[in-house]
C-alpha cells in the first residue's frame, strides 16, 4: 500500500485529501505545520508528499528544498498561490507538480497515481505482480495484477 504524507495547515482540506487517498487504496498521514511536516518527511518512509506552501513555522518552498536535498520522492505542491512565478519557483525548487486551490480531489488523486507510477518505472521500484485465481466449473483463470497503489 502506498503511503502519502500530506503537509497542509487547513484541517478540512487535509482531511478531504486523506479521505480520497484512502478510498483509492493508499495510506495517508497529515501534518499541520511546516516543522512537523519536514521532520516526518525526512524521517518517514513515504512514497509521495503533497505539500502546501503557506504553512505555519516553515513555508512549503523551504520544505521542498530541504526534502529534495536528501530524498528523491515525488513532491506535489498544492497551493492557493496562482501566480505563474509561484508555480515556477516551486517547480524550480524540486516539486514534481503544482496544482492550485480550489482543486478537484479526483484530479489530485489521478496526479498522485501518475507520479507514483512514473517514479516506480524510473527507479525500478515496482511492486511485484499479484496473482489472482478465479475458478469456476472446469475453467481456471489466472490474472496477474500489477499493484501501483
């Protein structure tokens, strides 16, 4: 199961994201301030980080920069900052994607899945295929599923 760290100071937005990730078969943890988020991002074993920019104690740009200095995992910035310069700065500091608020939770989940899949393909860290057996009457169907989530 993929593990997502949500660093978001707005509880309702963080909980909405968490609900959508969990409904999509992922595990999600939430941090509400920059200091705690940075600590957990650096010490935890997460597959992807969803990072707000305007956080108490430490801003998302600084967090992204520090994570990227030591870890190569996907980072998606989610922010109310809509200016082109904010997006460029975030991507320049190492974010893999930038989505503005308000956002579609389904689109965010789709972007998370796309980044996880791309990261796995590029690093060779794909989970092994799972074998599913369906037996009925005199027939046996074996289906191999590659788990991306």
